[in-house]
C-alpha cells in the first residue's frame, strides 16, 4: 500500500474508534472483525476425484509440429524445398529466384538463382525504404511552408509531402498527418496580425523536377495505381476516397487550389489566379530563412512514412522518398536522380548492387531488375540495425494487415510472417521475415518474373506453401 493510502486508512480507522463507530465499520467490512452483514459463506465443495491418464490413449508426441505431419523440417532440408520450388515451372515459370538466410547473423541457408537479375515488382520498395532510413533521419519530418516574398505576396512551398489532408490534419495518421486547413489558419492569423487580408499566391514545387510519371504508362494515374510525383499533394493526389481512386493529373496545383480556398474561407482575398513560380532565381528555396516563413506544417516521421509505403505498397510515396534521398545526396529530384541515389546509398552501406538496374524506386516500372540476394541482404540489414528495424516491423503481417491481410488466413505462418509483396503482369514476389517453430527468425526472398498463363494465384499459393514450411522449421 502506498504512503497516501496508509495515511487515509489510518485516519479513517482512528475516527471510527473515537466516535464509537468501530462496531458499525466491522459489520460493513470496513475494518477487521468478526461481525458482518454479508451472506454466509457456503460450505466448500468436496475435492474432485482426479483420474490419471490412460496410457493406451495418451498421444505419442505431446508437442507435434504445427501441421502435425511428420518430423520437423531441418536446415538441411530447406535447400531441397527451395530447389523443388524453383523447378516448379508449371506454376512459377522458368525464371525463379529463392534465398533463405538467418535474419540476425545473415548466414545463408540456401540460394537458387540468387544473383541473377530479375524483375521484383513492388518488393523493390525494400531497397528504397532502406536507403531512405539511412540517408534521411528516420525521426525527421517533411515541412510544407508558406513563405512571404514582399508585403502582399505569398508562396506555398512544397517540401515533398504528398499526404497532406485536405482539411484538418490527424496527428495519429501518416496519410493526412498534416492538414491544409491548419496551414491556412496559421497563415491567415499571421497575415491578420499585420493588418493584411489581400495577397497574391504562388506555388513553388521545384524541389522535384523532370517528368512526374517517368517510365510509367499514361493510364497509371487515371487507374489509381500511382499519382504523378510532385513535391506537394493532398491524399496522394486522389480525386476521391479509395486506395485505387483516380488521381488528379497535377496533384500539386490541386493542393494549391485547396489551400487558396481555405484562405478565402478564412477572410483572406487572393487577388491573382494562383499559379507556379519559383521563389528564388536559383531554384527551390532550400535556404529560406525562418524570418520569411509565416506558417508551416510537418508530416509524419520519415520512419513512419517508410513503414506506410512498405505496408500499403504505395507507389507514389515510395517515389517521393526516393527523390528526397536524391536531393539529400545532391542529385536532382527526378526519376533518374532518385534511382541513382538509392543505388549509391546501398553501395555505400556495403551491399552488393551488381546487376541492379532501376527505372523507378517503387517497382511499378516493369523493366527494373534487382537480385534476390540484394533484397535478402537489405532485409537483414534492416533487421540487424536498431536504427532501421522499424521498417521491418512496419511490413505487412500475414492474415492481419496491409497487402498480406488476405493471405495465410488458413495457413501456419499467420501472424508470424512479415513481408513485402510484389505484383506485375507476369511477376509475383514475396520477401520478408518469419518466426519458426523453434523461435528462430529467418529472412526469405522469392521472386518469379515469367509466370505461365493463368495469372499469379497458383504461384502465390506455391510461395505461401513454401513459407509455411519454413515457419514449421526445426532449424536450430
């Protein structure tokens, strides 16, 4: 009992004794004593008779493996299983890569075609995630600012947040963490403090340059698979709610219009037609001094954003993070600059990038190639370094969330597998970590990029079955 509780209890008891109320307190079970008004305690039930086990019906193995079929899989048999999977051409096609390793030691267990360049689809996002966690501070945030340039001229400056909320931000969210309404309210309040209610408004989103869609097909934004990549956007450029909702052709100008509308509602008159203009002659105003910033909002942390795009497989946000890596490394914020920066970052970290050829950072472009060994090594690096481990924890959990929410629902491995999925026409992939029956953590990478006709369903089933067998592994 804490000190205060003892003091209160002692004071109460003393008061009862002084006033002759102890008998009342005893009856009501407030102090120790023999008197009570509670119901009598019933007599105890007789002690049950315990029947011993029948040897004839006792199970031979009280701790069977998860599926109850045969002996646990050992490390020696994983290579056989991987080779069998890779040879399943009827289901996976002729181009398959498989790698399995110990997560925390990095020791290889088996590898099939591990160093052969292969199209990995969205599994490639793992590389961008690791580069972002290394080059950028995982605890840093992306700022969207309003900068004063002259008495009545304001610039909305995009810093790379395409997940702004159209209205008020939600501090518990990643998509929608910072809000346009919040930014407008702070801007209006700052203007009114100096007696200004009429302005000209411009957008500087020159942090990112070049084509906003790069190697992607023209129908990618209308179909909702990704938005054109800009330095600012609302809800990743979606025209309505929904993961694959159509995207605005120009998410940045939509964000500008949204901001201007909020200012108008708050009593600020925008006299010009808001349009793009670079704030400083030398390009994006990366060296804006704080005195010129009259309002700003901040995104979720870089680490949380990496978690988000790995779990949801958001192509646009992956590309945004790739561009931020490029800018941080002194390269252009373009598709080419981002892919170059990601490869450079991985190479600097000591990973083998031989044979890697990226056309984008998300894997949406169908001509990027990586190696399964690099993907596997990247996952191990994330898991082994405390600074990066958040990214592994952020991957989708089997039968629970993200792109694995509907997989492993009836398989061993549900809740034990964390992985990134990948899918393109003719391509399916799965890479991540799992916890085995004997509490060993394994890293696995499986990629097939020349699937036979009939779609990816059968291939995914084969991959999931292989991972299920790994989860049953008695590998120690």
